[in-house]
């Protein structure tokens, strides 16, 4: 048996180019101003700030964990979000 077959029950390493950026905290979703970050169609780099989540009035920065094309925002501005909830969809990570 090959080493990759032992590492994954499917026998290969699945590869998905679509990734989700998730909320780092509970709170209210606050996108960055359009002059800083527009969301759809923009290229993002790993560790780039893309939004904030207000947790008890304290902003928690949402960073992209990978680089790729920002395909869309999955929540509305001001919407309550939970830690781990998907906020953005990125392609090409």
C-alpha cells in the first residue's frame, strides 16, 4: 500500500480549490469599507484582513487564511455570527 493510501481512506489526497473564511469569534459581522476591501472579484493574500466581527463592542479582525480570488460574502453587514461560521468564499487557495 502506498503512503498516501494509508494517510487517506479514499486512497488519495482530496484537493478543493474553494475555501471558506470563517468567523474567529461570536458577534456582529462588519465588512471593511469598500475603499479598503470590496469583496467579490478581488484578489486576497494570506493573512490579509477582510472584515471585523464586533464582540461586545471590541472588533476582532477576520483574516484570509489563504490567497485566491474572493468569490463572495456569505453574510450581511450587521448580521450576528457565531465563531466558525462561514463569512466568505475564496477560490484558488
